[in-house]
């Protein structure tokens, strides 16, 4: 057996001697090619990131990637970083982005009545409100649980379930802005993203608004919500780009037709998922396109929930374009039986619309409530149905008013028709 092994070794050794250089060269090339290929991928991500940031008008000093994790260096505000993260989230291959940012020194703000009384050793209350991609994070120390509950409740009402509440009660002084904290939350639907800080020096508002009109509304709303003695600093930029558009209609034959364009893939996926669930196996016709140049708005984040709430029957519609939101529901399911009380799902639709209206005081809403009236109805039946229509219109009006909408901004009309109908239109007051 030893002689056989020796024979095979003697026969194979010359071949192995010739092949060893080939194997060595192959291993060397592999060791060079792997990091070279990885670096090529990193350079591709760096080039793509610089391109999308440049297209968005965001100037940075440097972009580097290690694998799929990027580090961006530049002098950007919080609002600009939020915009940068939004455009980078749609670059294929980017996993995580970190920042090396040199921010300008804050402008000194003279203290006023927000400071503690003379002789008080209490620290100042603090509140941080960060809004990004429809998600709100609350942090800080406030003087009592009632204020925390009010702030948290307003945030939940507008942005649930995307709310992170880290507020705590502490032994802190009173400040003039504390009673207005929840009112500041209510203004957030005007903006695309925001970083609001309230502390002993006053209030700082860093935000991105979708339009110049929204910027003016934000400034006016913040000053209106706060005590006049509270100092306020603004750092507001107006996003460049068009507004999203979504058009959805369920005609009652089992199909749902939809179209439009939104700024992020996750928004399109959420809306399509809601439409698919509402269709309940019916045919879906159309698509939503992704246009990264479009501006993120509060309404576009709420559309998937509105679809879920509106799809009470086989016939409904929802359209969002710019600052105009229109919709309709035909058939039963809006009110409880033949009385005037809205169902829970209709109340949720009204909550969605109220949030838009409270956030932007330049908007108005018009409702049209129609109650079915068949040809064989007697005059008494028609009169009764007319009363029901008016009572339902009053219920809609009262729900919006209790949600904080100025009654002067609400218009309701009633009528009799060939089906149960509720239509609404939210638009700018100057239209």
C-alpha cells in the first residue's frame, strides 16, 4: 500500500508544481477583486447620494460609504437634514446614514417672564417636538401630568400610531409657554417636517413647509398660540417641488380605480394596501407612481387611514390634489340606522378632516348630506327624511366644531335623492 501511495505522489507532484503558481495567482486576484468590488459599490452609493442631494438643492461637504452605511458631512439645519434623509431613503442600497454636521451657533434670545421667579432654584421645563415622515417624537420635562396628557393626547389624535412619547413630570418651574404646548402640536399638520424646542429661553421652531402660504400660516399660528411675552425664533424653509396627487374611486361594480403620484415608496405601498383591503377581492385598476421631487404633506400620510374609514360601502371616492381634499360615500353605513348619529368609522373620517383643518386655518370645509327618498314616499315621509338629513348635517357640524374647527369655516347643505350620500370638500378659503 505504501508503494502505491508513493507511486501516486511521484506521478502527481510534477502536476502540482506546475499548478501552484496558477492557484497562487488566482487567490491573489480574488483577494484584490473582493475589496475592489466592495469599494466600487461604495463609490456607486456615494455618487448616487451626491446626485440626489444635489437635485434636491441640498449642499453637503462630503459623502462617504462603508459598505451600505453612509456618513455625510456638512453644515445643515435639522430641517435640511430631514429633507436629505428623505431623498436618501429612496436610493437603492443605502442602509443607514450618519451625520457629521457643524451647525451654526444658536442666536442668543433674551429671557423674559419664562424664567423662574427671583430666588427660585427650580430648573426650567423643556419640551422637544420632532416631526419626520409623519412620525412625532416627544421628549422633555413638564411641571404636571395634566400638561403631559394634553400634549400627548393632541399628538395621538393627529399622528397615531406614529407617536413616541418620552415626556416626564419633574420638579420644574412654570413657564409662559406651558399652557400653549398642546396648541403648538395642533399646528404641525401645516409642515412637512419640524424640530420645535421649548425651554427657559423661549421657543425655537425649525421646520420645512410644503408651500410659502403654509410658512405664513405656521408663523401666524405659532404666535397666535403663545403668550405675547414668549420669545420665538424661526428657521423655516419652503420645500421645492410639486404637491402629491391621489385619485381613488370605487364605482360599486367590485373594481377600484386609482392613480396619482407620491414622494416616497412607503406612502404608495400603504395607500395601495388600504385600497386592496377596501376592494375586498375586487379588481384593482391603475397605479401610484413615485416622484421624489414631490413634497411630503400631512394629508398624504393620512390617505391610507382615510381610505380605510371611507370604504363603508361599495361606492366611494377620495381625491387629494394640492390643498384640496374631496370625497364621497354612497349607501348605508354612515349613520346608525335611520337616525342622525354617525358611525365610528365616519367619526374617524371627520377626525382626519378636522386635523387638516385645525392645522391650517386658511382651509374651509363644505359637506353635502343626502337622504334617500323613493318615488312612492308620501309627503310626510319626505318631510321626515328631510328632517333626518338636517339632523345628520348638524351632527357632522357639531363633531367638527368639538374637534376645534371654527364654525365659520364649516358649510353644510342637505337634500333628498336616490340614495344615502355624504360628500365633502376641503379647500383654501380663497377658492
